[in-house]
C-alpha cells in the first residue's frame, strides 16, 4: 500500500495532463460556444450558405451572389464567431475585386468588429489595415485615416505578442505586402 501512495503524485500528474490534452483551443472553444448559443438550424443554415457561396467562387460573374450568401451566413452566426469574421472578409474581397470598394470597406469594418468581439485584436488590426488599404486605393481618405487610427490603437493591447505587434506596425509603416 505504501508503494501505491508514493506513485500517487505521478499518476495524478498524468491524469491532469491527459485532461488538459482534452481541453479545446480558444478557437475551438469559441466555435463550440457559437454552436451551443445558436439554434442548430441557424448554424446548419449558415454552413449551407457558406458551401453554396464557395461553389460560386470559380465563376466571377456570380461573385455578387456569393457575397450576399457570405453576408447572410455571417449574420446567422453569433457576435464574435470566428467564422462570421472570415465570411465578412471573403465578402469584402469579392466586393473589392468586383469594383465595389465602398461595400468592401463596410464588410471589412464589420469583420474587424467581429474579430474584436471574438478576442482577436491581431486579426481586427489587420482587418482594419485591409479596410484602410481599400479606402486609400479608392480615394476615401477620411475612412483610410480612421481605419489606420483604429489599427494603431490596437497595437497597445497587452494581449498581442511582440511578433503580432511588429506585424501590425510594419503594415502601419507602409509594408508593400499590404492589401487584400
């Protein structure tokens, strides 16, 4: 019995490690939470819309339809769902490359707001920088300045790693790899 008692800390440590291995990552937890909060029919409908939209991407004449479907899918997801962020970013790209920069800016602004709610200031900052890039390319200087300020303010968030902060700062400094 004494031998078993001496092994108890090691066994306990292994059990704790096994339990921690089962804990989902923050992104997985957020997606699971989104599924738990939304009625299953809304989640399923959002996924159906995303699948339909992705099937239209090969035909640029149908990008308008795809944009609408991605926006509808994003609207079905709860605030802060990472997939809603991605849906809006895709819709923004499609809008920009279809010649609707104003709509792209609106979609990017919505995606950045969703990214903040989901707890991703890094993604939010880069999305604001994308919005600034689109606005700048389209002659919307007031919007460009606003989005650059938004991105810059996010560099002060402690949650960012040094690498993430530097990535944002490089884009703010005019890194040529900026853009959609």
